[in-house]
């Protein structure tokens, strides 16, 4: 055997991908990077700020400061603070002199409402995790495995073609048989391509993905509206008049009807609400962009694999409306590109193919690897 044939033999043997070690399924990412960042922000931000608010409350003590009369004892002043904090009613008079009360009780439950917001923000991700992730995991595992197997089949086919060409006495007859085999699609591996084509008619994943983004957008908008409502109605009321003519002080003649009080934590709650509202408003276009990704195909990955024999999902115009499960799978294949071992090798072959002067002679990975193996560089044009 000549040195060139030996080199070609080693080159083709090294081109084969090793068998997966069985841990591929554990490393699959079932969330897009942008969705994962969104989850950390929309869920983690209110939890972080609420924990800071609770820490300040425990360290600072009382959240209210009432200006009790000078003749009050220490116990009476503490009782007045507790009574005003428990009621949180602002007493005032309208233009006609009638008594008007306004409840500020929402301020007391504001930290707990942010906990509810964090739970609501996590619901869309729970929906995706339990309704779509199991099926998506199975699809990705099968497709990634089949893509790598298709690459290995192509390499083995090149090895066999090299041996047949070496044993052929008439090179022209070999190329004629090769052209006829390609025209009759003898090199086709239809399982993966038909599976991907079938996914174009399925819409379960895309519906759940759109529903998740729609729910997240709805919760973001509802939270912003809730914060706007607080600012317009309550978050400018840091001082209020409190009635302490209740309980132990109800019968005391020297106790005034109303005393002024001030909310100590008011500025902290304002800062928390402005921070959450501003961040959520900025995240709304990101959620919309994630949903609009499904309006166009990610053709880069499939175009690389079209170098495999008879894998022409794009060239046969099979990609129609992009809003289907196949487009969702392509997005997640792009996110799991590190698990797709054959992609880097085919991408390198694609780069070399584009840099080749005579591109008409290199149509598939079989053609390119056949040329690398030392076979005839010229063959009949299609």
C-alpha cells in the first residue's frame, strides 16, 4: 500500500466521532441563555430587595415614629406607635369639613406582595419545565445523536468508496456509478430528515413557549401597574394623622384626637418599587424579542448539515411557516451546540468548501473527503 493511501486511511479513521459516554443527556440545556438570565432577574430581584427590606426592619426596629404629646409616658408613647402601625389610617378633613379616612395598609403588606410577585414570575418557568422540557429533552437527545451518527455514516461511506475506487479498473465507470447512486438517493439516511420534517407539523412546544412568554409579559405589566398604583395613591403619603383614642387611651381626657406620625421605612419602599419597576419595564422588550425569534428560521445549523448525503431540508423548500416545533428545536440545538460534536467538524469543512476555487466539484462532505483521500479531483458535473 502506498504512502498516500496509508495517510488517507489514517485521516478517515481519525474523522470518526467517538461514541458518547452516556452523560450527554445530563448536560442538555433546556432553557435558552436569554430565558435563563430573565428568570434570574425577574425572580431574584424582588427576593433580594425584600430580604434587604426585612433585614432593615429587624435591625432598625419600629417602622413608624409618632409625635406623642409631651405629657405621655414612655409606655404610652410605645402604645401609640403600635396602635398607629396596626391601623395605618390617615385621618383628614375635606373642603366641607367632613372627616375622611384613608387606609395605608398596603404599605404594611408591600414586602409580602413582592414575594407574591416573585412566585408569579416563576410560574411561567414551571409551566415550561413540566409541560415542555421532558418532550424537548427527548427530541434534542434523539436529534443530536442522529446528527452525529449521520456524520459517522458519511465517513464510513467515504472509507468504503475509497476502497471501491482503488479496486476499480476504470475510474470513469466508478464516477458514473457514483452519480447514478446520488441521483437515485442511495446515500440517503431518511430517518432524521423525516423526523425533522414531521416536527414542522407539530405545535405543542411552540404554543407552550409562546404561552410562557405571554404569561411573563402579563405578570411584568401587572407588576408595573401595581407599583404605579402604589406611587399614585400611597407612596407620597409618608406622613399621616393617626387617631389613638382607642383601647387604653380611649377614656383619657388629656389624649388628643389625632397625632402626627411619620413612616420611617417610606424612602426604602420607594427605592425598592422604583428599582423593580424600572428593571421590569426594561425587560419587557427582551421578552417580546424572545417570542419574536420564532418568526424566522435559524438556517445556519441545518445549512452546515446539508453537506451530509441527501440531507436537503432547506434546498427542497421544506421550511415553511417558522412558528412550529422544529424552529423551537433549532433554537435549543443552537444553545446546545457544545453537545453536538459533529457540528464543529462539519463547520470546518464548510469553511474550507467556501474557500475552494472550484466549488462545483464539492457538493457534500463525501465529495470533499473523497478529494482529501486522494481520489480523482475531477468528475462529471451535475
